C-alpha cells in the first residue's frame, strides 16, 4: 500500500516510497525552497521554556549598560 502525502512547499501530492528521492517534497526545488525558509528564519521551532534569572541576570537596560 502506497501512502500519498502533500509536498510541504507546493502541496502537490507525492507518493511516500523509496522511489521518491526528495520525500516528503516533490522535487529538489521544493526541498531547497523549504531549506531557504529555515535559513532565513521564516520557519522556527517554538521554545516554551521560560529563561531563569540565572540565564539572564540583567533586569533592565541600565544594568546591561553598566556591564
């Protein structure tokens, strides 16, 4: 049974198999477009952790200027 997925870049249907060299993308072009989006920070993975005061000890811009 072959699985069909949508290309993340252009939404074209792609067969998910070993024969699909660029899966989940339909082509190298779409793969490179997606890579460029990550490099230009159009895509990002959300970080839900809250920085502690030990990681960021300065509480105001005045403290940073005196450092």
